DNA sequence: CGAGCCGTTGAGGGGATTCAAGCTCAGTGG
DNA sequence: CCACTGAGCTTGAATCCCCTCAACGGCTCG
């Protein structure tokens, strides 16, 4: 009887099933890897579930892992030197977050859960090892960096200028793309909407109330809402024309 | 007499001197390469000089090259669907721009010269070839992506909210870091300041005039200015306290 | 039940926009 | 040489949007 290698893979390791059945496997970072590679690494990947408002990592701390978002919405926050918080970006299903850790750099934002969030925690050393052999993985990594950059710039162009009502409509249009299986979207607290759009809590509240009265938004209990993408698009057309 | 290899390096190739004497060589993308590697590639790199307001590349066009900024300031612009222009980021000496071309993706912004700009044009194929052999180069690439992302988020956090005067002060503080050899900074046109800070041309003009009267800014002919970093910092302190 | 958080709404003031009118200055052509 | 032109900058006055300060109601917790 032969001796098992130290890292003998156990087909019944709990993470093995989770990885092979992962619904976002194709679109996630490791989507370029084959079954063989995937089998070797799943023991190093931890799946975790966090509650709304739980921090994932904090700005400035040394990072040992990157994370793939399997479900939910994550926000990135910064604090200006005067102490006011600003939300600079959102991430959703399939996005890779905390990539700066791969460069031995401290995390550059506070990452916080908006909704309940399911994550895969991927140690940096794992990516380093795989990257040395797998050129495709490196390309995939760079692609994700570019997507994040693109997202940040689009956020700046769309959500940081213009009348408040227009900005809120654009924000809701984006949130609609993060809708969960039941078609519900995460509706930020009013103060959070303010932090995203550069408004005060009161102004955000007034605008949301207005949209609710117009029937564009249906507020549901538990920080969620139902909204009609087509009606939003129509409202955006009207407000753009102005 | 032996036959020269096809790619025999010519020590007197005009770009050879330019590369080996490049003052930003250590900090630029190819800073990780040794002399030997550098000698092999300089024939593929073109140095070019562009005038203010000349476009470098345009959003959506297929890119065949990335560029290293050797001197001057470059701005990245986007146009919202309503047609108003927004400047989302700046790049200066030592920065790599157009990295998305390496992923066979179209450029995601309009890149335009603010000042006279000196660039090194680096074909994508060159980076691809070197990257296969040089792991350090790939790391360097990813680092630059992260820096760009960080810059975009910082811009969003600092320049997109708060009183207009404070935003202008912060913008000028950043421009001061792009000062040229003579200690002069590029001063954007008023309309451009508006596009950066989400203001109108008139408001930008009023604020700049106010700072000029306060002696914080000295406007010079030719879209440039002289400003005192320490005085700016002091003014920022005052306005932050408020 | 009171405390505290979140959301809502009102009144008032201030800051930015809008709409205008001049200004300087470089380039052009009579 | 100088009027003419247009682009960029400045400034004024009126308006409006958003902020500030404030009070109140619903809701969850301890």
C-alpha cells in the first residue's frame, strides 16, 4: 500500500464540493483554471458569510488575502482628512476585491458589507504560486484591475456631478444591476446615499421620498427595495433632456 | 567574420541614448529591466512630444500601445450620456497610461495633453513578449494598475464633494505636485477646473480670482501659475476647520 | 418605557447656478 | 495701423437648489 502524499487531496473535503459547484466559477478569477488545478487548491480557500455592515478589511492594514464576492454587495469607503466618509465604489457578485494585497500593499479602502455577503477568501500566496505557472491567471488578474479602475472612473463621471435628483436616479439604475434572485435591490440608508452622491442625509431622504411618491421606488422592510429599471430609464431620459 | 544576428543591437541607435539616459528610467515601467534587456528593446520604443490639448488616444479606439509619461501633465476625460465632459483623473511624470490596451481592450478614456507632454510609446506586443519571461515586469504592471485605481478613488473622495473653495484648494495642492523644473504648475482653464470639480466655469473663475486676490495663486501667462504649497496647506487647514 | 437610530418634513439661509454684460488679448485682414 | 473678431476670463444680479438647524414619528432594543 502506497503512502499518501502530504497534500493528498480528499474528494470529500467540504470545500471541494463548494468550488466545483460554484455558480460563479466561470466568471470568477479562477475561471481560467481547469478541474485539475482547482482540485489542488480548494483546501486553501475558505468560504465565509458576513452580515450587513460587517467590515471585510480596513484601509491601511496589511493584507494576506484577496476575496471573490459570491453574493451580496460590498462598498468601499474612504475618510477625508476632515473626517467625513465617502463611498467611492461598489462591488457585487463575481468581483474580486482586495487585489492590492497581492502586491504586498496595505488595503487602500475600508471594505464593508452592504447586504449579507458570501465571500471566498483566497490567500495571496496561493495566487502567487499559481501565477508563476499560469500566465492566463495573471491576465485575468490584470483584467480585474482594469475593471475596477473603469468602475471608479465611471462612478466619478456619473455620480459626482449634476443635479441631485439625476445622480440618485443613476445610482438606483446601478443598484438595479445588483438585484438579488428575488428581484430586490439593496437600498442604502439615507446617510449612505449621501456619502455616495455627495449629499446630506436630509436631501437624500427628500429625493427618495419624492421618487417613492412617483412610484419609481417601492421601499421594502430591511433596507431593500423594488424598482422598475424601465421606469428609471424613462425618468433618466426626462431629467437628461432638462 | 561572423554574421550579425538579425536583431543586432546598434549602440548608436538614437533611442539607445535616450533610454539609457532617461531621467525617469528607474521609476518607469521598465525600471526593473537590466541594461541587457533594455538594449534589446529600445528600437521598438518611440519617443514623442505633443502640444497642449493634443489627444493621445480616444475612448473606445483599439489600442496597440501603452505610454509612459516622461514630462508634462495628461488628463483623462469622459463624456456623460447627456454630453457634458468630466475630467476624472490626471497623470504626470513617470505614470503609465493606456494599460487597458495590454488586455486587448479599447481605451476607456480620452487622454489629452494638458501641457506640452513627452511620451514613450511602448507597443503592446513588446510588453507581452517581455512579460512572458520577466515576472518582475508583470508585478510592476499590476502595481501601476493599483496606483491608477488608488488615484481615481482618492480623486473621488477629495475633489467631488464639499464646498467649492475647498475642492479648488485641494486641486491646486495636487497640481503643485506636478510642478515643472521652473517651479511652475499647469493651471487649467476655468472651464476645465469646472469639469474636474463639478462646477460651472463662472464659479471656478470667481474662486480662482478670490485666491489670486488673497495671494495664494499667481497667474502667469500661458496657462501656468506659481503657487505656494505651504500657503495652500495653511488655507486648507483653515477651511477644514470650518 | 425611555433611549437611540433612522427616516421624514419644514423653515430659513447660503452657496452655486443661470443669464448677462464687459473685459483683455491674440490673430486676422482691410 | 487699427478696426474686427472670437476665445477666455471676470464680474454683477437674480434665482434656485441644496444645506443647516430643527422638530417629530416609527421602530427596535435594552
